[in-house]
C-alpha cells in the first residue's frame, strides 16, 4: 500500500511536509500550495497560509471554503501518517493529537432535534474531546437557524 501511495503521489506531484513534533506556540503550521486531493493540480487553485490560533473563514457561497478545509484536513492527516500530501514543498505541519472535521447538519426528527440542536450537540461533544494540540474544522455552523 505504501508503494502504491508513493507511486501515485509522485505522479500527482504530491510532497512530504516536514512534521513538527513539538507544539511550540511560536511555530505555526505552514501550508504551502495546498490543493484538493480529488483534483489535478493544474485544475485547482493552490492556497498557502499559516495556521496559528483560531480563524473564522468567511466568503460568498461556492467560493471554496469547504474545499479549503477538507484539503487542509487531508494534508494534515496524510502528513501525520508519514505520507505524501497534495501540497507544495516547504510545508511544515505539527503532529496534531486529534483532527476534527464537522460538516453541515440537518434536522433529526427521530431524536426530536432541530438542525441547530444537532449542531450544538456536535459542538459540545467536540469541545469535550479537543485539546490544545487538536486541529478542528467546523463547517456551516448556524446554517440551520
């Protein structure tokens, strides 16, 4: 499986990020040219950024917010596993102890929950489980209101 991953990653121009083993608060995660793993690099818009703290990502509908979050989560997970990821050379990513990606929710009539109630339950569970070394993405919070 590792050979197959390396072969495909080489064909797709994926790279290995440097793993930052200790969570020094002065060293942010540095993502260089992250692109969606399901797209060819030539067809995607690559994004470079540093993750250091809490970010609120806002933009118009269909502008790529969810795609950026999923791509970043995939790159962080692949890097933590010691695998190549769809990002540029020069990326450095801490080894996060947990990774959470929470998407949009809908009403759950069987549990007598509105979409907002389901969202708040998800966030409460997430807050109980995350720590200072967690990477957390919350997409579409409050959409059900």
